[in-house]
C-alpha cells in the first residue's frame, strides 16, 4: 500500500454511482477474483452494492463504507483495498466491501473535494440517529428498522465475518480506532502509520470517553450486558450493527481518519482545570444552539423530501445538546484530564451547533427565507473560528485512504495472529 499516496494524490471522494461503476469495472476485468452483486436497496430504491474479492477462504472480512453520509472517505478506501487485494490476492480470507451503506444520505451530502471547512459545510448532511444504518437498531424497535440496516444485518448473518470494519471519518481532529473486542498489537502499526503520514492520534476521543484504551488512539467498547456505555451517545452502542458480528464470534473495528488534522487532540499535557473548561464549553454550546433554535422557525416544513430530511436532522442535533451539556457540567465531569481530552470535547461541541446551522441554512436558502443571511453569517463565522482555534491543516484524500487502508490490513493481520 506504500505507493498509494503517490498514485492517487489528487483524488476526490467518489459518489455512490462512481463507486459502483469502478467496482463493476474491477469485476469485469478480474472475473476470477472479484464479483459485484446487489444485496438490497435503500429507502429511496438506490442499490446497495457489495464487491467481493477472493474465494474458498477460511475467514470472511466485511468492510462497510458510507455509513455516515458526511464521512465520504470510506468508499475511496474500500476501492483502494479491493484493488490492492486483487494485485496481492488474499490468502485464507474473502474480503467483502459494502460500497455505500447509505446512498440516500450520500446524495444529500455533496462534497467531492472540500477546500475549506466552510466549503464542506455548505452542502452538509448527516441523518438523525434512527435513519443511520448502523445506529438504527439501538434506537428503533425491530419492526421499524430501515431497509439499509436490514440488508446489513442479513449480510453479516450470511458472511459470518471474523472481522467487520466500519470506515468512518471526522471533519477535524485526529485518527482513532474503536473495537468491540481488543485486537492485541494493533496500536503499534496504527501509531506507526499515523506518524509516517503526519496524522495526529486522537488520544482522548470524545466518542470513546471512559472506554479502556490498550494503546494510544485504540479504544475498546463496553461488553454487551454491561452498563458502561459512552456518555455522549443517546444510542446504546452495544445494540448497533457493530455488535451484530458477535453473533458469529466476529470482532468489529471502526477506523476514524480526519479530513483536517489538528495537533490539539494529540496533546498529552495535563489540563490545569478540566471542570472549569467544560463549564465554559457547555455554556458556549448552549448559547450557540439557542441561536440556531431561534432561527429554526424561519424554515417552512413543506413537502420537499430533501428539506424534510435536513430539518429532521437539525431537530435531532439540537435535541442532543441539553443532554451533552448536562454531562459536561454534572458530577461525573473529570477533575483530571489531558489537554487532548478538552480539545476533543471542544471540537465535538463546535461541530454540533455548526452542523445544525449548516443544514438549516440549506433549507432557508432553498426556500428563499429572510433568515438565511443571519444563519449564513453564523456558519461562516463558526467555520473560521473552528479552523483557527484548531490550526486545521488539510489531509489529502489519498493520505486519508492510505492510513485507513493500512489500519484495516493491520487489524486483520493482528486478528489472525491472535488466533481468532
């Protein structure tokens, strides 16, 4: 994989249609090694495509891309991995790539190559939790699960993967890995790849607050049946599709990589007063959310499906914030923490209000509402403050892909070495 960066330095994030075309070309060119099939359809009727490489294998690996619409790197990584495995056929494993788990969401988040955080947020979309394929089982009863989730769980039951990998990304910060079970030795190749590619390691990711960390940037999720879930999720992580692989003795790894890097999330120095910092961050987030909520009434609900989806996501995001700020200021707030932890929380809070405002702006502009300029000023100012505060530097798409690909291959190698 080492030559990948130089080969595709100027690549963009592919759309679901482009992913399908590229996968079809691979399958047609290498019929003995690769095959493409449809494993379901989205709510809007868009196909869910699975590209498989290798056969007659002892193990199966399932790689899921595009589970979050605003994290588009996964599709590019899936294609890069498939091409690598065709050049170097896998021994003992069949690899399966779900090219985009949420094509409907991807159609609403249009950022082939964002040139700034503002450019990225101009066309931002992230569905509410119940509409996200991986999260839906943790929020909805079984008879209300979306077709994307049902297709994914059927696929896990069919393949019985020893390893499931979900490819994710963050707008600004560092890289980290979440595991449903520890994979011994993964921290070493993960850290080496991040260092070589100048990607910070997020050592105190807010998504994994309080979880065991066997190595820098590696976090192990709570075991099913325990009560030790992450504090900032309205969902129960253990009910997500990540744990569905456990039914077949599988392990799931979630590999995060940033679009823009910031060394502030990789600072191990002790923070002088975490509780005071968290109170300040909670106050800012509450005030920012109140500004967005006050302007939300300017959007007409209407019947346009895109506007309805965006507004559902706005309302979902705003509804999360009181719970989050209560966690930051409650009795469980840490008395000791690193600067990296406070930096990760700072970024987490900024992106919540910014995302809500960005999605609201899209609706207001499309409807020609008079509140649009005020929201535009918020989005523009918050993006500039976010980038300045965290000294954001762009990570080329090819570098994001290189790092994710290395970590996925290392996770499988370490899992096999551990005898799983």
